[in-house]
């Protein structure tokens, strides 16, 4: 039985490399996110439904926010997998936890994107 | 018999801890915002989350984000350049940069918090009429069943 079959294989080069790529994107996106929603927000940082909808009416902002949430969930999920690989050695338990992580990641990916698209 | 903690180990423990905190925060952030699909509910919740107490908590979140981001930069320099040769030194240089960024960013958040502490009556969260118009414009392009 290979390591892969037993579910104890590490993330590999793809996981390693894209954690860095997504990290760089998140760093830049967070700068924008914090600037727009906290530091430069008018009315003493008061974020109202109207101000958010006004911003989201621009399709470029909507695209940015979707890319942002997809990257953030990917980075978080990959990080969580890394931690699971480090601490959970028992195959069965690991499979259960990884399955839970996948369900969680897909849930937040769908819910987050749908919120931005205004369907949720 | 005790393992002497070194800078690299400290950086790693903090990186992992802040990473777990950010995963929890991201989950909460998406869940809360997904429930704010009508202007009344949105403004009602934001009046709570935009209170000065929550704004002070946001400063803590900002600190966690800064640490995770800057140590991420340190890891990039270690992995893609010869950062391993000076990773401990880099930790303290980035700590100094992080402190500056923290003060620069925490200041506006703090002043906003103090403003809302002293002027809670000036909030616009009770005005939802304009918000409704903005929502209609936004949803115009999407086929959405009215709840």
C-alpha cells in the first residue's frame, strides 16, 4: 500500500507552490480590502448596505471579490490540510477530518461566491 | 533537557497559530455576511458589529493578519532566495516593519471606534431606504426570487 493510498502522503510541490502564489495574491488583495473597507471608508468607517451595494454594482469589484474569496478559501483549506498532515497520523481519523475540510471548503466557496453575486 | 526556543521556532509557532485564527475568522466572516441579504438585516447586524467594542477587536484581527502576512513574506524570501542565511535577523526586521504598519493601521480603526463611542446617535444604520434602492439596482441583472 502506497502512502497515497493510506492518505498520509504530503501535499507535494503543487500544494507548496500555490500556497505561496495564493499568499502573495492575498497580501495584495488584503491591502485593497482593508484600505477600502476600513481605512478610507467614509462616515467614520460606517459600512452600510447602500455603500456595499454601490461598490458591488461595478462588475470589476464583483470579480475581484469572487477571486478574493476563492483564493482565501483555497489558502485556508491548503493550510488546514498541512496542519492535519502534521498532527493526525491515524488513517481513518485523517480521512474523516480531510472529508470534513473538503465539505467545509466547498460550503464556504459556494456561500461566499453566491453572496457576492447577490443570490444568497 | 529542555529544548531552547529559537527565533525560527517562535516564528513558526506564531505563523501556525495566526493561520488557525484566520481560518476561524474567514469562516465566521463568510457566514455572517451571507446572512445579510436584505438592507434591514444588514444594517441591523452592522450596527452591532460596527460598535466601538467590535472595532477595538478588529485591531486584534489586524495584528493577526499583519503577523501572518509578514511572516509569509519571510518564508517567500527563505524559499525563493537565500533568506535561510539570515532568517532570524529578517524576523526582527519584519517585526519592526510590522509594528509600524500596526500603529499606522490601528490608529484610524481606533479613532473610528472612539468616534462611535462618543457619537452613537450619528449612525446611519437606521436609514434603509437608500439601501433598498441600491439593492434593486444591484439585483436588476440577476434573476432572483423574492423571499
